[in-house]
C-alpha cells in the first residue's frame, strides 16, 4: 500500500472514542466491531494538513472557502459521473440533524414517514422523537440477500408523506439496483412522497458500478428529495461533523436554509471544511486503496465463516464496511449470542435488536480495521464458540 497506512494499530482508548469508550461498559479488554467508524488512519496528507492548522494554536470562527462547493462538484463528477449545481449544495454538520430538521419543519405531528426495515435506529428515532409515525416496510430476506417488497412499499407510500431511504442500505449492506431506484421513484411520484436519501456510504460500493443517487433516475425525485452526503465514512472523519445536502428544488432549499439559520447552524468548525477540501481534492489514490482493502476484508470474513463456523451466514451484499450476519442456525437467542461474543470472545457487535423489526437473529460486524486485528477477532469468535459449546454441551 503506497498511501493507506494499515500496518500499525492505533490506540483509541485515550481519546474519548465513542466506539471504544462505550465498549468499556462490558470490560476493559473488549474489542468493538460495532460503531461505524474505522480503526484505520485517515489519509496522511489530511493528517499533516490538519496538524499544520493545529500548530497555529488559534481555533477561531471559520468560514467556507470560495472553492468549497466547486470541489464537491468535481468530486461527484469524477467518482459518480453526475453533475450537481453548486447552488443545490447545503452544508449541515450531521445527516441526522438534517433529517430531523426536515421532519420538524416540513411535516406535521402524527404524519406518517416510511422507512425500510431492518433499519438504522437513529433515523427511526428522528421520526418518533418528533412525534411522527414510523411506517416500517419490511425487506424480503431470501436466499441470503435482501429485496424490496414493492407491493408493501406501495401500501406504505399510500399513507406516507416522506420516505427515508438509506443507500447503500444500513445494516444489510444492500446496493440498490437502478431498477430498484426507478420503481421507488415511480411510486413516490404516484403518491406524492418526498424522499430523504442517506447516501453516506456511497463510496463503499463493491458492485463494480458507480453509486447511483436516486435523484438521478427521476425528474420528480430530483425536485422532491434531499440527498444526504458526507466525506465522513470514506475518509474516517465523522468526528469533524461535515455533511452536505443536495437540494435541487429552490423553494425547499431556501426554506431549509432558513430553518438551519434559525437553529444557529452556519459556520463549519475549525477543521471540517479544510478536511473536505483535502480529501475530496487530493486523496483519490488513498480512497482507491482503502476500497480494495475493505473488499479484501469482506472476502476474508465470508471465507472464514464458511469454513470455520458455517452456521453463521454472511448476507450477500455489495455495500458498506458493515457485514450483516445471520446466526439463526445456531439456535441461540440474542442474550446467549451476547454472552458468547462479549464474555467468551471479548468482542462487541451491533446487535440485531438495535435495528428494529427484521433484525432478529442477526448482528452487524464492522470490518474496517487492520487485517491483523480482524484475523485476531475472527479467531476469538471461533474460540468463544468452542467454549460456549463446551459449557452447554451444545449439539449433543
């Protein structure tokens, strides 16, 4: 690897890392494979540039440089093959904030909002905490992969104002086909549904095709959607809190920007705008190496479980660095699963129950880590299962 640094293991227990600090509730020696950030350093060029800013020792108010939107525009054209108008780009620190703002300001209490299930729970919380009704549209799980039930989705759209879409999907890792997107767009137009699409994992597409934004398949959706994007997953900078919304509709965009200003959102933090400019401009080779490294990690995990613990079925998917695993064949409930992985293997996962309906008998594994650590974790998982079987005489 010329650009990617994966040879050293970075100690993260001393920097208030959410992933590592939360794992301490179990014990000090737990290795978390849960929260969706990477245990891989960001690009060296970014680290060095932010280091120079840090050395100045003055962390004053910051504005966006003049080329900020132009750099985003070029990145999207280069990597996704789409042209976006600079004026359609709207800054918001975090995607979940943007979703909540739209829900609060563009819908009414007790309105229905649809979302595919299983689902990333904070998005569902954004619905319920704002006193709207979450309409869960269950995905079809068949032959170890996921499909949209379009008959059910149509029923959901008939009674919904908004559809919150995750692409690629979290937690299943599903990359939606162009045909899927076109069907969703057709139903949205038929029933006048507005789409909020969370595309934060867009770069982690292992289908050998460029990521497709749902706004690009339909003029209706282009004018009735917010596409949520961020460099945070790709370049491992979620703590810098920088996201950008693509809002084509001028009326909706101006109203949304007004609500951002009313809530006090305006300047980026001292590091965030610079981080986007460096990563979107100068880190394509690092990005390429990272994606190949994650692709190899995905293959490693799948091969390991097929050979060593075939009862754990890795869902066939082509997106994200999160692996969705079905453990139903082990005949364990989630409490027993947690005992095995936390107490015996000393590994924390994201548990299926955190992803609402459809998460039963699944767990989510974050594999964005140095391979030497990943291999060690896989061995711990197997060793823990052996201990569990010995304790319970499982299978006799």
